[in-house]
């Protein structure tokens, strides 16, 4: 009995938790973007690029820091080398000498410090633009996430509104069908009138099924762009899209505001530094070197290999002067110059394309604004016509065909308005992208 009571209490306590776990997540547009900026995989990839750039900077600086290494060897000279001393040095006959010892142990430490190497200094100078490029890649990633989530959010919203319209149409058609059934049964109308309306009802049901499938597909795409679990429910709660038209601020085009333009400029700076680095290969390099070691002496037996050591060491300067490399560096310089010319020309082409994109986005949003105003008027007119036709049909002064046509016109006008409204939001999104102001758009949500 006690066990049953304990299990019952446990179930009561667990039930609210399980119900809470199944509660669908509710998101506005800004919430979706916030979630995506935290969870979509490309954010982590961008962060890895930033960390990689930081480590590359440490590597470049490390090449100008002291380099220290140590080596140790222990040899068993199975057959020692022999040498001949000419006659007259130690006697009238040539003499054969054995060089080295059977067992030999060497311990050596080397240190070097670059004093001057122009190519390494230029490599350190490239750290800043390389890190800037990684930072710009992070910004590009954030802008892509904002654009993709917002665009897919609008698609989900369109699908939801289409479903709402179809359900409303289905309900109104069903009401008309119920009236027609009574009229048909009483011989007031022809059966064909009832059948025609029933066909419209079935067609609306099919459209509703397709719209619900489109909604599922749009939700799946939105979840993917957010990095949201595909098996969890997602509910969109931003209802202001139908009531608050976006405010669009026109601004002059400036390609320097675009992250893609800044990325290309940073890449050009890196390529110019690379050209300087190749040219620096013609310059001498100077470094300080030092080494110290010890070697075992008199080790004719294995047990004396690690005893009787004698030290040695040296310090000095190493100067390396390039003289002739078969014109390899000259070819590298010319290749790098061609690379620079190609990227500069590509930047000019890209700038023209950015301006074209901006001009098209401006034209598109102006057309979208005009369509929204026109479709809004059409909805009001179509609703007025539908209301009047409905009243006249009930009074018997209008036919069923007139009522169906008025209903279809009203339904189409509402659909056109929603599509034009979402086109306006999409056009605004494209304009923000062409101006390089997607981050500002996100911050103002």
C-alpha cells in the first residue's frame, strides 16, 4: 500500500515536469535570430577562425623569439674509422691510427636569436590584417544568419496566414453549403448549384492540405537556420507583421559599409604584405648563435660511456647573404604582382555589382510599397462588395454565382495583400543587406 502511495505521489510530481517539457517554444523574430546567433554551427566555425588567427599571430611572433634546442647521442662504434699518417711525421714509415672511441656520448644545447630578418618582421606586421579578416568573417557569418532566419521567418508567416485564410474560407463555404442543402431539399435551387459549391469546398480542403505541408517545410527550414532541434515544436508569436509596416530609411550607397568589400580590402592588404615579404628575401639576415655541449672521453668500455665528460662551446654571429637563386624569387614577385592586379580588378567589378544590387533593392522596395497600398485598398473594396453581395443573395436579388465570385475576389484580394506585405518585408531585408546594415536592422527589432 505504501509503495502505491509513493508511486502515485511520484507521478503527480512528475506530471507537471513532463507537461512543461512538451510545451512548444514561442519565438518572435528577434528571439529566433538571438537563438540562431547562439546555436547555429557557422557561429562556432567563425569563432574557430578567430582563434586560429590569434594562434597564427603567436606563431609569427615566436619566429622572432629565441630558438633553443638540445640533442643527445650515445653511439657504439662497431668498427672505428682508420687514418694513415704519412711517413716522416712519427717515423720513417707511414703509420695507421684509429680515429675515435668505441663508445661515445654527446650532449649538446643550441640557441639562436634572429637579430634582423625583414621577411619575419613583415610576417609579424601581417598579424593585424589577418585578425581583422577573421573578425570580418565573424560579422559576415552573423549577417548571413540574420538574413536567412528573417527570410525563412517570413516564409513561415506567409504559410500561417494562408492557412488562416483557407480555414476562414472553408468555414464560410461550409455555411453557404448548409444553406444550399436546405434550399436544394426544398426545391428552391437546382442540385447543380449545390454540387458546384461542394466542389469549391473540396478544392479549398485540398489547398489547405498543401498549405499545411508548406508550413511544415518552412518551419523545418527555419529550425535548421536557427540550429533549433528538429523534433521540438516552434511557435511564432510575432503578430505585428500584419499591422505595423516596416519603416525604410533611404541612404546613400557606400560600398565601404559592406562586409564583403571590407573582406576584399583586407585580403588585398595581406597580398601587398606578401609581396613585400617575397622582396625581403633579397635582403641579408643576421642572427646570434650559441651552443654548448659535452662529450665522453676515453670510453673504451660500456661502463665508462657516461663518465669522464669534457665540455665545449661557442658563440657567434651568422650572416646569410642571398646571391643567386636561379631567378626563382623574381618569378615569385611577378606572380604576386599579377595576383594583386587580379584582386584589384575583381574588387572594382564587385563594387559595381554591389551598386547594382543596391539600386535594384531600392526599386524593389518602392514597388513593394506601392503594391501594399494598392492591395490594401483592394481588400477593403472586395470586402465591401462581398458584404453587399451576401445581403443581396439573401434577399434573392443576386445569384449564387455572384456570391461565389464575390467571395473568391475577396479571398484573392486578402491573399494578394499578405503576399505583397511579405514581399515588402523581404524587399526591406534585401535593402538592408545591400546597404550593409543587417546588424542595425537586427538591433532595432
